[in-house]
C-alpha cells in the first residue's frame, strides 16, 4: 500500500497556512475599517437637479454605491481616496476626498456622442454640427455579422438603407438601395468612396480595416459628389497607424453553414398519388392501373417503398473561415497600418467554394509642420468555384422521388425514373464547373498642405484596377453534354477595368467675432476609366481531358470582344456657416461634365442648400426644459445626378453582318436599331428633406425622424420609334418618378451601471415609389396620361409591378361554371376575379387584371445589446413587410408547379372530388390547369432573427499573464430563423437560386 504521509502533512500544513492567512486578512480589514472616513454628499446636474442612480465607486477598489432618488449618497472611504462618479449621458467626474466629509458634485452633460467625428463630403465634422442626412454605422457592430459580405453587414443598421440578397453562395454580395428606386434604365446602386477614392464595390474593403462608415442620404449631403450621387453615397475611412507602441490585432472565426427552407416537397407516396390523380383527371375521373401510370423504374419505387430525398443528396453542411491580422505603429513623424485578411468558405452545395486574400498598407509621413504625405495600397485576390447551381437546385426540387440514383456500375443514372424531363440533379454537381478569379488593386497617394492658418490643400491621386477571369466547362457527361451528343461545351471570359482619379481639395475655415464660424471647400476632380472584355464560347468539344483549355478543338467557337472608355471632369464648392453652434446654413454645388452624354448636354449642375437650428443650445431650453438634452431641426433641398450604366448610349449603333462573296466570308456593318440622341442629358433627382434629431433624459433616449420627397426627372428611357424611320428605339430623357418616405431611428440606453448595461435600438423605413409621368401622351383623350402596359409602367404606380389576373377560388361540382372562349373549365379549375360579371366570363385584360407592387410597404430593425461584467450579448431582428414576389415554382411547368404528375414541386393542398376544400387546382395529365399562373404571387413579408452574438472578455490578470492587451471569445449566429409565408429557401430569392445559409461560428479577438 502506498504511503500517504507526505500528502497528509502537506494537507495539514495547508490548513495552518489558510488559518494564518485568514487571521492576517481579518486584522488588516479591521485596521482599515478603523481608519475609514464616512463621506456623504449629493449629485446634481448643470441645472441643479438631483441625479438618482449615479454610480459612485472608490477608485482602485470594488467598493461602490449609488445615489438615491434625491441624488444623495453615503460611502466609507480611506482618508486619502478618490471617488469616481459616472452616469449615462454625463461626463465621468473624479473627486479627491482628503479632509472632506460632505460633497456636492455637479455632473456635466457628456459631449462625447455629439463631439463624435463624422465623415462628410470632402471632409469631417463634429456630429453636433452635421445638418444633412448622414447615417453612421459602427464598424464594431458590422463585424459581429458572420459573413464576408460588407453589404450584408449593413442590413438593418441604418434607416432608409435597404439591403437585399443577390446570391447566397460563397463569396456572394448584396444589393444596396438608399431611399427607393429612382431610375428605370440607369443605376440604382450608391457609389462607394473609400479614403476619398471611388471604388468598384463595397466588398473591395476588408470590414476589419474600416475605421468609420457613413451613408449620405439626402441631396444636401450628396450634392458635392454630384455625378452618380442620386442613389446615395457610402463613405468609408480605413484605419491608420497610431503613435506609440506597435499594436497587433487579430479577429477570426470558423464555423458551419446550413440552410433553412420554408416549403415542403411531395414525398414519394404523395408524389405517386399526385401522378395517379393527374391521370385520373384525363381518364374521366377513373383511376388507371399503376402499370399504366408509372414507368418501370417508378413502379419499382412505388412497390418497394424506396424513395429518393434529392435535397439530402444535393446539399451538405458548409464550412466558413475568416481570419484578419493587423499591425498599427507610429512615431511623431511616421505611422503605418497594415493588415491581411484570409477568407475560405465551402458552400452548402458540393464543389462550391470561395477563397480570398486581402492586404492593405496605409502610411502617413509628416515631412514638416505644414506638409504631410501618405499612401494607401490595397490588394485583393479571390477565386470562386461553382457547379451549374441553377440546374442543380431546379432539378433537385423537380425531379421525381421515384426511381434510382445510380446505375448498376455505380455511375449516375441520367434519368432516375426513366422520364426524359426529370434528369438526375447530381450529375451537374460533378460534371460542371465555373471558376472565377478576381484581382482588385487600389493605390492612392495624397499630400496635405497647411497653406496658412485654417487654410489647407489636399491632393489625392489614385489608380484602381480590376481583372477578372471566368472559365466555365460542361463535360461530355454533364446534362448539357448528354443533350449535345456526348460532347463538352464551355466559355472563357476576360475582363479588366482601370480607373484613375485626381482630386484637388481646398479648405478654409475661420471665425468672426468668436461666434461666427465659416468653412469654405473647393474641389476640382478628374476621373477616367477604360474597360475591356473578351469572351469565347465553345460548343461540341470532343474531349474532356483538357477541360476548357481544349476549346481549340471545339466544332464551334464564337468570340466576342468589347471595350469602352469614359471620363468625368468636376468642379464643386461648399460654403458652411454657423452662429454660436445654434444656427447653421450651408450652400453647395457641383458641375459635372461626362463623356457618356450627347454632345449638346455634357454638363450638369447640381446645387443644394440646407439649414438647421440647434434648439437645445438655446438658453430657454437649458433653463426651462432640462428633459431635452439635444434637439436639432434640419431642412435641406438640392439636386443630384445620375448617368447611364454604359457609355455610347447617345450614339447610333451599327450591327455586324457577314456575307459570302466568291466563297469567301466578308464582314460589314449596317445601321443598327438605335437612333442617336445628341441631346441626351443627366437624370436629375431633386429632394426635399426635413428632419429632427433629439436626445432626452440626459441623452438616455436619442433618435432621428426624417421625411423626404424626391422627384427624379429626365429619366433615361428607351423611346419606341416608328419602324418606318429605320430605327426602333432611342434613349431619351422623358418621364418622372417620385419617392416619398419616412425614416425613424431610436436608441435607448436603458441601464448603465458598473456591471450591467442594456441598450435597445430600432429603425423604421417607409418609402412610397410612383411613376409621375412617362411620355406625357393622352391618346384616348380621357384627361389622364397613358400607361405603358407593354413595359408594365403605370402612372401613379411603382416602377416595379405585377399585372395579372387574380384567382379568387376553385370551381366546385354543381357550381354554374361560365363558358370562356378558348378554354373549357371544370370543377377543380381556378376561378378568376371578375370586375364586371355582367359582361360574361371572358377575362377582360383591361379591367380584370390587378396591379400589384413588388416593393415593400416598410422595413425595419429591432436591436438589443447588453453587457454584464465580462459577458456581452447582442441580437438584431430584421423585418420587411408588405412585399409581394412571383414564385415560379408554384405554377411554371419547368419549375414543377403545374401538377401534371411529371415533375415534383412544392407541396400543395390540391382539389379532388374527395377533397373539395383544396385551394389548388385539380391535377391533370398533359396540360397545365388554366390560369395557374395567377397563383404565383405570394406575400414575401418576413421577420428574421438576423444576428445573435455572445462574447466573453478575459480578465486583466489573465491578459497580463499572456502578454495581451485584450482578448474576447465569441459565438455568433446569422440568419438563424426566418418567419415568412413565401415558399423558398429565402423570401428574397427563387428556390433555384443559391440558398442563403444559416451561419454559426466561434471566433476570437486578440490584441497584443
């Protein structure tokens, strides 16, 4: 038996040591208590009103208390101690208690939030001095979203900014729209400016490198950017090196991705019954024997009960990784910030992945007291691989669950059920691929010169280049290859764009008689870009050995080459004035000359004016309405411009024609269908904006309410021409669109104590879009401008609408079913809305069709953030309401929605004689039920738990032992739950689009 004597001795010794230590601590505590003083006092605000709930603690200790309802407190302290008083919305105050028994402490209103620096057009301002519509998004809130898409990080973060999904796949991006859709043929995307340079995409920036992000929403804020600013401006400032010891920061996460879906497919048994019903309908209501309904392979599944779950076969659990490392250092003369970001994602569909490396170096060099130079360099490389996603997902949903996936030799069976129209979705996962490579380089150099007191000049020169290579290949065994006699096909595409920008910025600020503050800004800017594109499509490639590199051996190669150049020259100016930080007035304007317009209208001028009254700085508010901490009333009016997406639209086009002359191919050109328009000019958006910024209860509750009215005139619209002229269309400036809206932002710091903080926030956005005018014609003389039904443009309605008949039910047996010309209706068929039943049952295209908007009624966010000691928690709930989408999978035969019993599809409660309450038409073999497309419109409103994050900050003693300045471990979930009636993977996309993933990650933030 082992001798435990040493351990027992150690245990007993440990008890003695504990007793001695407890006695020592008790003696020390008694000694300290004997020497403590009792301090009493009262805490008030600037107006002398008591402040309840103020935190009072002894500096360097954990001892503390709070003031009562009357602002009084009592605390025991050592003779020489410092009391620290803190309260939300007030500046923290420290008081030395030596030789003091009673204290009266006055806390001043915190100016930190109002003194926050905000980036505006060609400069910065204190938040308290901003009088235009500028929304700031905190980078710390952005990087809590587990995604590589910076646009998605903005979803729900600012009122008036709508972010929607472009694609849910790895490396995808989102679409951003600010204050509604304003253009029909022009761009509706905002411009993104990083460090003063227009960049191609918001994803050209690593989110961890962002120091500040502002969104300019009204014309007064945008006008100094003039061209391309009508859709809003996103200003990004990247991080810079700071003086002092070098700091290293790491932020990274790894996790998994799955998908949610809001629909059910027919199971094997249900699909078999659907097929029986379809054949029954075409057989006079009598069921046929199964061997007359099903193919041999399908019948085998029906009899054995072995069915295929295609979604399970096609989808997998994805993996995502995102790691960012940065170094910041600096001296009095030189500072450097550098970073590297690596992203790697494997999507929920096999063989889909994304990889990206981004690097940045920002350098600042102080040459003299009056001269500073700097350089920003950003390099990005990315690669994406995907199979033919649309085919894969479409076939996974529509291919019958009856049959077999594999042949006897283990290869994929082309037609699992032996039905030509339902191919195996797994084939294209492994037999198709699209590889996309992107390289994005941004370099800009700048110099800042202090010309005189308050007078500065900045020169900013930049070069941005983008290179793209896309290679797609379908092997001979792919679905396309099988359809093409067992031969491959593909394409290779090269694109590149180079853009130069030179900005000259003069700024002069001065004061008169102390209270009169002036700021003058002048800008001269040049921008030019060159774009090139080459594509070669190849079909009938005889061998798969070389993949797309075997296109030389293709039976047919079709090359396409294109390119364009465009340039912009701009002059801008702004005069700002404020009196005693109470009354503000700004006037600005910008003149842009663009090469993309007609020779008679190259230039556009975009002025703006705005004013504000800082009511809270008035003495009568400070003295008599102490509940108001901040109140500013703002108004602005201005114009901004928009231009065509592509150059040369003002010119006539020529089309290539090939001829055979003496057996030799000769190419020539003939006039195209588009007529030139030398008078083509800018689209112009004119906006009135009224707003109120407020803060109540010492800024415990803050918010902004804004209303706006925007008219976009001289729309860029293709005008139809009489074919007798030899041309069919011309791009002209005609028509007007209006956007009216309301935006509300609220933020409440409900609780803020030493150990616990609770913050609630909300945003609300409502935008009404309508066409005011199109062609200005009234052909029928009814006193109302004519609609353009062919393009679905209706006066007084939104730009984007649906226009179709409306289903109001299902005809029942015994019901008087009307006779419709060209269509025989039976019980179980769709009943249409009839505006005037007396005119017969024939659908009237002018009266019976219903206009339905595609745009949402409103959208908003509710956010929660709390901190308890070292733990933090945040959650965002995002909602879009009143939006309608057309779901092709409910009615389109190719998408499986026509109930023929050939393709699977979204499960519906269809009508049968035994189920007369079914709300979907009766299945029928061979033909779609009449008017089934009327069932496609679905309410796509949704509420989503957008983001949830839980974090833990490690204590200081742990950090000190590890040599770290900070460390936070966190878990984040994005897109966790979506509540919607729209039947798809996402209420923003069709089912055959790449599913939007549910992402759950675990991450670590570390500072050295």
